[in-house]
């Protein structure tokens, strides 16, 4: 699986957009980018995933660069409940496979 | 709520003992994964079952074992427990494929916190 690099921590004011970057320069052409988050010690929560195109769902948007070497997760209007550790994970498609979690980015949303 | 349930939520036991953690996957999901999260190791994959059969193994100790039953629930058995086994244990489930992308999104349960004294 491709390795990812994320900043260890970020701050964001409540109501503002949170933009979380992820570098995955060794990603293969068929590997997907997944984002999960973990709030305190709860189970990791799936947020979004994508291959080449930008994706949006009710939780977030995922912007993947054209060369696919990096991506950005965007929480459009961060709230205090978005405070969590965010994990960017690259994994191959098709068959079920493990998730390899790195250290993630600890996002702190403040008033 | 992911639809994945785990019991018990908390477990406190002594060194040398044996415990069983239980996971019920989301309705219709065939794959179950087990992960361990300790303070110094982060989230690590232990083992995966698909439709009752072991599919992949990660950093699972020989003292640990798992199985998936015909109703698709899974159990993780931890024996000869040591202090270092204290951790959060998560299970996740997925379908074989998420159409139309062909990927396989895993959904996690709330976890079992194991404390070994």
C-alpha cells in the first residue's frame, strides 16, 4: 500500500472550512484514497473516498490533484464535533483488504 | 451508528486469563476485520474473515485467534493475557464490493476496551 504523509495537527475555527492535506506521492494508478476519522476513542468513522475525480458527500469533499500525488479533505463548515484524528489511507481496489492507518492529523476545532 | 456492534464495551481481567470479544457485522456484510489500537502502536490490522473463512492475517499474536460463524458474527479470542494486551479492539465489516466503484468500504464498530491488570 502507498504511504501517506499528513501534518500531525491542525486548528480550525468553528464555522470555517477545514482543509486537511495528504501526500501520497507513491500512489499507484488503481489505488483509492480513503479518509476516516476517529473521535476520541470511538471506532473510526468512514468519511469519503475517491480515485481520480473530486468527490462530495454529506460529510465532506475530497479534492485529488491531477497527478494524484496529493489530496485534500474539506469539511466545509467545521463544528466542535468535528474535532478528531483524521486518517488518509491509500489502498488497492477490488478485493477486500486491510486498512493501514498512519498517525493521521489531529484536528482541533475551536470557538 | 455504523451498524456494527461489539460486546462487551469494557473488559477488565487479570494476566494469564482468556477472554472472548464478539462482533456482529452490518446486515449483509460478508467480511469482518479485527484491529487493535494501543497507545504506542496505533491502529493495527489483526485478521480478516470473509464468509466464514480466514482471508488475511496481520500482526496477530499466536495467543490470539478468531473465527467467523455461519451467521457471520465473529469472535476474537485472546489467551494467556499480558499487560501489553491492554488496548482497544475494533472490528469492522464490509461487503465484497461497493458498486459501481469496485472498492470495499469498511465500517467500524464502537470497540471493546480491554484492560489487563
